[in-house]
């Protein structure tokens, strides 16, 4: 299979799963009126379902003018930065609801991502070619640092929670599928981290065009891993549920 | 601390004739070993802890008739309402996230 084909399939799976899971969580939030599903659903929907396709379209879609590209890139920045803040809120409210430091992290992330959105608009306005939308700029580098930090926090909290829930599982106090879902959420965070980190690191070391294929391959693999983890966590097929339940029976 | 957890501590203290500090320490060890949170632990879950983990812990403390003590604690916990898990405890959230919309 050609790299371009694999990249297209992996990216499509990632976007479709982010869109579907985000929408499902938002519908769930409408019924339950609870904050965790609202923040998780909103975050996934805005980052993966809407923001990422706009970001890619701004730079890579054919027959798009520079003005339209600027509009798309700016919109993507608003959606994705707000989405990252929602994921940060989800991690705070679910894993550290009583911790004062977590409240501070949530507030700092919100204010910083808002400021970075404005900075991104300034950068986008100065771009002379559409392909530069995916190149690194000071605002994009800083945004990626915040996104990476949010994914690390989310992943670590999910792994800590998973370790605790495994002890409940050993006593039969919790369903195996719930414990597995927490582990898959940590996997989603790890894949998203990898996806952002590859681009961040490539930009940081100024990777040449001859290595861009490797960057795209790694990003695609991370996106595919994230899409599959979202599928297994939130739309698990019956065979997978049986396997998870059987592993602990 | 949840109401069930407070009752759990009180029953360990009374039924095993331990000091309040010993009872609280024992409860804390057990809850940690079971992966529970003292703020959200329900009587249903603590009842399982009392059955499966408490006897061994009481033996370590040299309490005679640990099985009988655990049964008394369990009976006291059964008398109070099982209690719903806190809606926003991580396990409750992740259970809900897999539910129907």
C-alpha cells in the first residue's frame, strides 16, 4: 500500500471516530446533563471531528484561495484550542475534582489557549502560502506544548485510575469493560500525544523534506491507533466485550 | 468521607474492640487495597471489602475471631442503604460514557 493511501485511510478513520464519539458523548450529555460527557464530547468533536479537518483543508485541500485558507486555519485554531481546554477540564473534573492545583491548571490552560488563539490569528494573517499553515510558528509551537502537556496529564491520570480500578476488579467490585475503557482512554491520550509530538519534534529540529514521509507515516499510525482505541472504548463490538469479560472471568 | 465509610470505621472499632485510630488505619489500608475512595465508597462495596479483606487484616492485628468480627461489620453495613456511587467518580463517569445516548 502506498504511503499516501495509508495516510488517507488512517486520517479518515481518526476523523470519523473523533466526530462519531464526540457527537455520541454530546448526545449523552444532553440526556444526563453531566459535565464530564459534555467536556469530553465537546473536546473530541471540536479537535478531531471539526478542527483537524479544517486545519488540513487550510493547507492541503486543492482549489482553496489564500484568503479562504486563512479563514479555515483561523477557525481550526479556535475550535482545536477550545477543544483542548475542554479535554483539560474533563481531566480536572473527573480525576482531580477537589485538587486546588488542578483548578489552577484548568484556569491557566484556558487563559493561555485563548491568548494563543489570538496569536495564531496574527501568524495566519502573515502567511503568504497556504502550505505554511502547517509549518511551525511561535504560536503553533506554544499551542503544541500546551496540547502535549494536556495529553500527558490526561494519560497519566487515566493510568493511575486504571491501576486503582484493577484492584476493584480483582474483588469483583467493578465491570471489566469499565476498567478497560479507562485504559483505552489512556491509549487515546498516548496516541494523540504521539501524533502532536511527531509534528512538534520535526518542526523543532527542522526536519528536511526527505524525511517528511517518515513524519507523515508516524503521525498516521498514531491517528489510526487513536481511532481504533476510540472505537473499542465507545463503540465496542460484541467479540471485544466478550474477550474483555472473558479475560477476567 | 462517605457515610458508609464512616460507618465502616465505626463498626470495625466496635466489633473488633480497636481504638478509633487503629480502626481508621485499618479501614484506610483496606480501602486502598480495594482501590476504593473513602469519599465515594458505598456500603455495597465496603461490604465486599469486609467479607474478603477484613478477616486477614484483623488477623494481622491479632484480633481473635476475625471471621466473626467481619461478619458483624458486614451485617451492620447491610443494614444501611447500599448507596449510589457518586455520579462523577471516575468509575461512574466511564461506566456512563459507554451507555446508551
